């Protein structure tokens, strides 16, 4: 599955970045909690939607990642810059 793919491609100190529109009709976390806990890298999520996804929050919690839900394109840009270790644009 996807956790094995992450395991094979992750180098020490790396993080997975997940950008989503939050539109999810499935429950991707149910049944794979132990796999997510065993993820070799934290999964960070940036959600671009009007309402917070419980699934994305749970994925980041189980893997030790960070969850962001920016309210504007400027906040999205700053979240990406911060995650990449770049200085703020202002």
C-alpha cells in the first residue's frame, strides 16, 4: 500500500506533505490506524476547504505530522514556505 511506498522512498529527516481540498467521500483512516502509526515519516496536511476534515487531522495526529487549514491564498503560500524552511514573504 501507500505506507510501503513511503517507507521505500523516505530518507532520514524527511516529511510527507499532503495538500488536499478536503473533499473526501471515504473514511481512509478507519482500519489502517496501526499502519499510519508505523509511518516512517510524519505526514503533514494542508487543507484548502471551508471545513476541517477529521480524516486529515487524524492522519497527521497518528503520524506525528502537522495540520494547516489556511483561510486565504496568502496563508497557503506562507504555510508552504514555512514547511519548506523558507523565510516569510513580508
